[in-house]
C-alpha cells in the first residue's frame, strides 16, 4: 500500500478506505489493543502514504467510536467499559428484535438457507480457532437477519453494534462452554423465520440477546 506523488483524489480515497479497513479489523480483533496510541506520522510510515489518507481513515474510525483523538499527539484505542457493553445490548435488543420480526414477514429463500447453515456453527471450549470462526459466523448471522429486512438504515445500525460487540468477544477467549446453548438459541430464531412467525421470531431474538447479555456481563465482572 504505497502512495506516489501523482496520486489523485480518487486514488487517495481508495488508499484511505484500505487503511480504514485494515485498522478497523485490527481494532476489532484485538491485534491493536485498547490503550494503544499512535500518531498520523506513525501510521503514514507504516502504510507508506502521506498523512492525508491516514487522517481521513482515522476520522471515520473516530466517528464510529473505535478511535479517540488526542489533541496535538494522535489517537488511542479506547477501552471497552461495562457501561459500553450494557448500552450496546440495549440497542441490540431494541433493533435486532425488530429486525427478526420484520425478516419473518418476507425473508428470501437464499437468506434462510444461509441462516440455517450459520446457526449450526459452534465452538469448542478454549479452542481459539473454533471460537474465532464462531465469532465470524455469529456476526454474519445477526447482520444477515438485518439484511433480510430490506431496510438499509436498520442494517447500518446492526453492523455498527455487532462490530463493537465483536471487540469484546475477541478479548474473551474464556467465554465458557456456551457453544451448544448459542446453537440452540440461533436455531430457535431460524425456525421462527422459516415458519414466517414474526412474534415468535421477535421473542426468540429477545431471549437470545438477554441470555447473551447475562453471560457476557458475568465474564466482564470477573
């Protein structure tokens, strides 16, 4: 990822988007840990670009709450607090329960087939590889239900919430032996969607989110 002297505005936008994607993935997965600080110069040197695309990428990440600016110094990655987690679950409960209800009214066959496969993904206790595979499948499961509503605004909200929840999930490899329970809860949601039952889909999603909130809150407070 290099920037030449002849780079035009469109190419700089592509560079900024690429840097944004890389940094976002590293923040979410914990490759860049909470509390880590860096300057625009540090990143420009790392990515072999000028500070302009760095500034654009960091501005987007700051807007999403994944970075915080330090005046005259640079940026740092904010920690995930217990209050942050509770607020995320409040939003998830409201928005994703509504998504499940809406999706049950008109879910497409290809969405349903994909969800039926995703809902079977589990993980082995303290097995990092299977746990990380589960995190990715879980992200796709929740965002696909939002996608099935056909409402782009709902999808953007769910993507934002799920990205932020992933930060916590990637940091808790000791999540416990909850794999089979999560499969059971995901399967209940998919069954309601398959049967076209909006209220049952909403209730199944509400139970799943409330249960996940209880499990993760206990881990956070350990």
